[in-house]
C-alpha cells in the first residue's frame, strides 16, 4: 500500500469517528451538553456541525440568558459557510431582538456585508449592491470612528464602481450596436451619475464621437444642427477637462464638424 492509500484510509477512519461522535451528540437529550458541544464545534471552526446543533437548540434556549450568544453564533455559522442570504436574515433578526447588544455594531456591519457578498456581476440586477451601499453608509453615520469604518468605506467605493460599470456597459452596448444617439445619451447619464469618475473625460469623448457619428448618418437637413451639438459638446469638454490628454482628440471633432457645416452651407 502506497503512502497516498495509507493517508486516505487514515482520513476515512478519522471522518468515521468524527461523524459517529457528532451523531451521538445529535441524539442526546441533554440540552446543556448539546449547547456545550455546539460551542466547541463553533470554536473549532466546524460551523456545519455547530449550526445543526444551534438550530435544534434555538427554540429551547429562547428567552434564557444563553440565547443572545447562541443566536449570534447561529447567524455567524451561516455567514462563515457563505450562506449570505441566511446570514443577512439572521443578523437582522438578532438586531431586532437585541437592539442594545454589545455586539450590535459588529452585527450591523456583518448584515450590510452579507448584502455586499450577494452583489452579482455588473451586468446583473444590482439591488443587493445598492442595499449594501445604503447600509454601510448608515453604519458609518451611526458608528462614527468605528474600527470598521475604513472597511465600510472601501465597500461603498467598490459598490459605487460596480454601479458605474453597469451603466458604462449599457452605453458601450449601444455604441457597439451603432445606436449613436442612445449611446450619447447613455454616456451622458454615466457622467451625470458619476461626475468624480477618473474616466469621466473618456466618457465625454465617447459622447462627442457618438453625436458625431449620429450627425454623419443623419438626413442632410438634420446634419447641421447635429454637428452644432458636437461642437457644443467639444466646448464643454474644453471647459471641464482643459488638462486632459484626450483634449486634442476631442478638438479634432470640433474641426471636422465645423468643416462639415461649411460644406453643407455652400
């Protein structure tokens, strides 16, 4: 028998003993013993076993002095196992039952963090992202100077960027589909919603490009007013981003549009 086979045999034996011990705990009618074992499993990071015992003991200890700690650990077991939906609900229930708990600050943070962990890819629905941002901001307002403030701010910033990315992807989709007016409007929405974005000058350039392409593809009688719109957007670019490395590219569209207008008026 090779070393790997010996290891697997030993591992199977250990798991068998462990399962047998847990089954004995599970079958016990001594609730104090079960609670003690649940605490041991929790402290040893065996959250699945601890959670199973806490769930059974939940109605037994409700209203007792031990219940607050039991409830917290039960919720934390869900969180530690990445069951963020379950954790979110349990943390919320804990705060409703123990609003003055010494753990309330931690639990408020963990509830908000549970929403953040459920935040999906940018292209999907961002309800949980928005919820997480709001809850983290409430946390910062409620617990000024908390040791978790920096983490909360980081989560808000990360969520903000994800929401920006979602709107940006919509604008890029319109642009790639050659829906020029829709693209220009969508990029404008991105700038309006995220004015402090480090990429705002890039978005502005895309607005200019989109309006220019829209003008070029328009009927002749509509072109002049649409080239005037391009010029207006370039002038706005000049005012907003005079130091941008993209300024020359933006100004190129001003020259092109002015030339087109002169050509149309001949």
